[in-house]
C-alpha cells in the first residue's frame, strides 16, 4: 500500500489532504521523501514558531524526555511553573495561567471562567458570550458554537450549548449587550476568517466600555499570540488589558499545548477545572524553550526586521498581480493576499506546492502566510521567488 492508500484506508477523512510526504524540516525549509525542498510559509498553521528542528527546542525536548515526560497535575511541575512565570512576565499583565492541550480546550477554559464569573459575581445570572462573525474559536461542541460562522453550526452536531450570539462588527457588539451578557470573545486579527485585523482605537474603546460595564473581555490569541503580530501578544500591540487571554498554536513550537491566562486568579478553585495532559513536563519544557528563543529574538530587533521585510515583499507582490489579488492584508507575520476569487485562491495554493512553497488558505478567498517567527531573509527571498513563479503560472492560465 502507498502512504496515500494507507491514510485513506485507516484515517478518518476529516481533512482535504495533500499527500506530499514530508520527512524532515530545518528552519523554514521542508524536505519530502524524495529529498525535494519546500519553503514553509505556513509553519504548521502558525505552530512552528521557531521553525523546524530548532537546536535549542530539540535539546529541551530531548533532555526533558530523558528525565520525566509526564506526572499528573496532582504534583507540582517545575517547567510548568516556570513557563507560567515567563508568560506572565512577557505579557506584562498580572495574571495566572491554566494549561490545556489545544486552542479549543483553552477557549473552553476561558468560557468556563467567564461562566463562573457570571454566576458568582452578580445578583442575576450572567452567561451570554458575544462573539463576532467570521471568527474561529475551535472544533469542540462549545467552541464551534462560539465560532461566528453559520456553516459550522450544522444540525449534524446539534443540540449546541446555549448562550452564544454573533455580531457583524464591533459597533454591533455594543447594541447586543444586555444584563445577561458576561463576556465578549474576540480575535484581534481574525485568522481562519480571512486574516482580518480590527482597528486599534475601536478595540480600545470596546475594552474601556466592557470594563465599565463589568463585562469580561476574552481575547482569543491562539493564532495571534507568541510574537505572531510582532509583540508577544496582539493584546500588547493593541495596548489593551483583557480579562482572559487564550493561547495555543505557536506556544509549544509543535508540541501540543494550550493556555488560558486571566487576571481573575482566585475564581477557579480545586475541582472546577482540570486536564490530564495539560501543562505536563514535555509540553511546558518545550514552551519555555520557545519563549526563551523568541524573547531573545524579539529583544535583538530580529522579529521587527523579519516582519517588515516580509510585509514589503508581499505588498510588492500584491501591487504586481492586480489581476489576481485585491489587496494585501494582515499584521506582523500573520498575512494574506485577498484573491479576486475562490478559484484563484485554490489555484495559487495548489501551484505553489508544485513550485516548492507551502502556503495556506483562510476564509473564502484569502491566501494566507504564517511563516515561523525566526524565518531568515534568505528563506523569505527564496519563498517569494517561488511565489512569483507560482503567480506567473496562475495568471497565464
Ligand atoms: C486554531 C485556532 C483555534 C483552535 O485551536 P485548536 O488547537 O485547533 O483547537 C482557536 N482559535 C483560534 C483563533 C485559532 O486560530
């Protein structure tokens, strides 16, 4: 059986899969089984934040595996405590951290915190969570319901939990608030929805309004966190102080980890929430190595340089292929080209693969770029060379 046959026979078909068999990665370069190289502008959907095979991350994982991989959360876990400290320090917020295993699970934790807040802090029960259209918050029954895309709420998986509603814009959120609203859950840059950043002033005003009303602001930083937007958190870039922040994707550099940070540190008590794997030795040792690498990188000015360089290249491409793309969108190393049609989007991603370039889709018509934060200028140059030959082919078809 070929690998494709094996996969099709035994793995459930929940993804529209490409069958290139990658066997190795170094930095932002991937190699398939035939030794062919690809520039990785997707980073495993914003996960490989320090690239593939970063020696310091590999060493941290190997060293940790040789000692202890896992002991339950009934014991104290040294790298977990250290990672929490690092996250709080880098964020600049006075918060505590709960560790989970994924973005959806982190958002579940955030919603539980909000629900308990709404149950215990007011005279009436407050339980409603407002999210935005085109958002994405995960695939569990609750987080899929929190996701503001009707196509996700098929009757196939109903009934869904109550208490979620979606608004078209930040403007509409104000009108939607009632005395049962406990929280507003937003991405500052919508990722899956199409790489769509919100205006800073708009977000700052909303944050101030929610604070005044005693409504929690939950920022889903599963994709925007860990330097993706140029700062440790997008919340830092937007200069707001959320009540709850969720993280996952880039935090473990590829090792599964999720986290909820909140300034309501006393709200959850033993028995309220938990996770068997969450915050175990392996994932938190990896997370700690990732943050140490990226903190140094950020302090050296390399993050700011990489994102300026990438942005310049992408703007140039957008300007040179007006027949294919409306505009360039995004912030930091979370970028997109808004294609003129879904066909152009699909053709670009497919032909890029043939040219040795991994790029992603987002929303209905966005070609998405989420390179590792540590990507080098040489890798960016090579990737854009391949993007250009891709677009030459797409536009001549
Ligand atoms: C990817 C993503 C999630 C879901 O994360 P999983 O690890 O796949 O559960 C949630 N929110 C946002 C903003 C995401 O980009």
